[in-house]
C-alpha cells in the first residue's frame, strides 16, 4: 500500500514482466504503449488515466516510474491503479490518499516546538502568536483522518516537554486514563471576555479538538 496526497501528483514504481514466462523484465516500453486505469474504493467501474511523456520514466531492468494523482486522487481513501502494456503482465498497486502525508503531519506538529530555542510553548514568543499556534493545531487535527498513530506519538512527546511560562497566562491539565487510552491537554487562550479553553488530544475513538468559552 503506497501513500498518496489528495489532488497531488506523486511518482509510483511499476515493474513490467513478460506475460509468457512471468519473469523476464520488459524494457523499452514507451508511455504511448501504456494503458493505465484506476478506481476509487467501492467503485463499480474503472477510469482511464492518459499517460504523457512527463508521467512515465524508465529506470531500467523492467522498472518504471508513473506519476499520477493530481486529477485522479480527489478524495481521501484507497485507490487501485493498474498499468498494462502489450506482452507484459498487468501491474497493479494500491494507494491510500490523505489530506496530508504522515511526514507532513509529524513535521507540522514538531515544527511548533523548534521555532524558539529558549522557549517550548509551541514556538511562539508572545501570547497572540500562541493563540495562532493552537488554532493551527486544531485545524490539522480536525481535517486529518489518517496517520493518527504518528500524530499521537509526536503529540505525546511534545506535551511532555512543553515549558509553561506564567507570562503567557496558560494553564494546562492532563486528564487521567478513562476507559482505556486517553490523553487530553487543555489550553486557556485569550483574556477577559475573549478567554477560551482549547482541548487538544485523543481518546480511544480518535483525535480530539474542541474550543469552549472559559
């Protein structure tokens, strides 16, 4: 299962073998000789992808690279892709498509803690910027439905090392374990009538992100 990003082209490896002996590598297959089809999970028909010279590269020994995704992977979920050519076994592979790749999710979270070497409050140097950081974390958690395990690991690590300063007017509490795995950290952001409590974390059902007036 390969990883893809929604509405984004990405290179995927393809191996073409002889359809008679099932082992001889087929070389010299040009893009115009390739038929590529794909389908979204649960689909009842196949869609054809028109491969251009920019989408098809030969590496050698029957190994090729196919670029696909921008106009094909338009929804989160699983896609099946097939590549066929005369005299070759049809090559099939699956792609799990997400809003953000796992690496992007981890980088997004870790990046907050690396902006300020003298301060570990999500990388912000003042209260207003901290509010923005919390909003950004909420956005990615609310819009990401895949790669939760990577997020959980990084979120736990960062929550354990955050250095909370009184000058930021931030109070934090970690909930106890309730009915299995659960970890929620609450942040107070804003002041006066604009003060709100933001909860970021996860429980056994998935990631949690909420905002309520304090």
